[in-house]
C-alpha cells in the first residue's frame, strides 16, 4: 500500500486562536503580543466561512498600506495553496466553490468610501492600531449585509502601540478580555480576545530565536507591548514604568485623617483631566500589600473626552 501524505492548510491552535474563530459576536478583535498567530487566524476564519457558505461568502481583508497588504497576500498564497487562486487584477482570492476574499489597503480615510456599495459577509482589518482614527474603519461596517441569511461579522487584529492605540484601547480593550459589550446606539456586540506569544507554539518551535529578537527591538516599553501584549504601555510616556499590576489597586475607604487634594491638566481640543489625590499617612495593609507611607493615591478622576484623544472644547472662564 502506498503511503499518502496529506497537508492541512490551516489547523487552529487551541486557546485564543480557536476562541477567535468561534466567537459569535458582531465584532471580534484579536490582539496583543506580536507573533500570536493573528493573520493566520483571520485568513483561516474566512477559509472556514468559505467552506460553509460557498459563493455566498464574500470577504474583504484590509491593511493600512500597499506594502503591508503585500505581506498579507503572500501569507494567504502560502496558506491557501490550491484551495484558492489569487488574481492580481482585482486583488482577490477565488475559492473553487465560488467564495471570494478581496484584498485592499486604506492609505487615507477617503479610501473606505470606495466600498460603501459592496455587500460583504466578512470584513477583516489587520493591524487596527495603525489607523489613527476609527472613522474609516467604522465605515466598513456599513458594507456588512447578506440576503442569504448569513450573519455577517467584522473581525480585526492588532498590537499595542501605533497611532490608533488610544481609541482601540478605549473601544475594545478596556471593557476586558473576552467581555461581551453591546453598543447602546447600534446594538452591535463586540469582544476582545487576547493574543499572547505563548499561544502560538508553532512559531516558537519553528523559530526559537524570535523571542530574543523581540527583546532587542528598542525601549523597554516597546518590548513589553510587543512581547507581552501590554496595553497599558505608552512609549515615551512620562511614567514609562507604569504597570497595572503594580500601580492599580482595588478601591477602599480612605481614612478621614489622610490629606487630600485635587489637580487639573486643562485641555480643550485635547482631553482635560481632573484628578483627586490622597497622601498615605502611615504604612497601610491592603489586599496583601503595604501602601507605603508618603505614597500618593489617585482615587477619582474626571477625563474630558469626546472620543479618543479628542477634547470637549470647553472654554475656560477668565
């Protein structure tokens, strides 16, 4: 008997990658550390979608620049093999059963308007944090519709950092990992699924030096963002050592004799911030830790923000 070798183009890895594929919410974002298998997850999810719905499956995968898109296309060609043929004219992958995955880039915000008349069952945005504002991304939600009873979905991948770090963190990261949030205006549900490097053993096994190269990329903040998927990191921040695990504590009743005060950083076009502070008078036990004497606690704040990095344009009275 002749041995037959079967090559599987995509087998989802257990953990977050599989959770990304199975997530039922309208909007699913998969992000965190570099090397978490995010692009393979997006391409693999459409492959499964194509097998399920045939010619009724029509997708769009978007990158910020033409050069970034080339990398995604090259990855898809290797991954899909004979399952789909890529046509350079039209930048589209055509599957044998008629499903289509279109590839595009949005180098400026107006490019999103080119797709407003499309009917898509899947939209994928790679490297979401490369978009400084959410407007062009959100416009793509208007292309999701199906007359065949298919539930369309918007899916995206991202890493911490980049021009859009602030709005992405506020919109999808801050509600919590795996939390299902419902938008009060649209009713759309959304979920963030964390991607960690350890969740991609295939990469670690095939390229054991990858972690060391990430450690050499530059600043400690960038290393924490790319290696650990730490969304609290902001490169160039005034307090680069900030860590949620170390510097954020559970709320508690502040003793009456502690000194308190308020301070403000004014903003108009940019957000303003008002902080309420307390001065720790004595070493104080708290949840298995000691709040050291003379430490400062910010126990309340008012952040004047319309959307990420946009202020309320409140004028100061003189």
